[in-house]
C-alpha cells in the first residue's frame, strides 16, 4: 500500500483509481486551418478538452487550433494540448479557492 492509499485523502485515491481507465490513449482527428490532424492523447485529456471547449463556446477543433497557434515553436501539439489542459484546470482551481 502506498502513502496516498494509506492516508485519508479521498480525492487522491479517486485520482489514482482513474489512472487506469483514463490512462489509455485515444486517437482523435481535429481540423486545423482546413487540414485534418490526428492527436493521440489519454482519454482524460479528451474529456477535459470537451468540457473546456464547451465552457469557452468553441468546438474542439477551434480550441485545438488556438492551442496550435499559440504553442511554443519547438513543442509538439500533443504536449501543448496537455500543458494547456493542466494550465486551464490549474487556473480554474486557483480562481475557485
């Protein structure tokens, strides 16, 4: 039993149990500037992207196109999407606290 499982941290335990089912990678196709692009991400990121795009009033493709446009030139699109999701969720957590 690891440290998190032995503590009274239900949020951490739920996050650990979600790793298995949300850790599988899924390939989705999005359209960026008229070009179809496939992105291979863990399911949890696709879930987050769907929710973020709904919150922002954008399609998933529009959101990914914005991420593509603003990512660091040496970063892959997949890495940029992961960072965007983490930053978005982090900002949401900070604002809600």
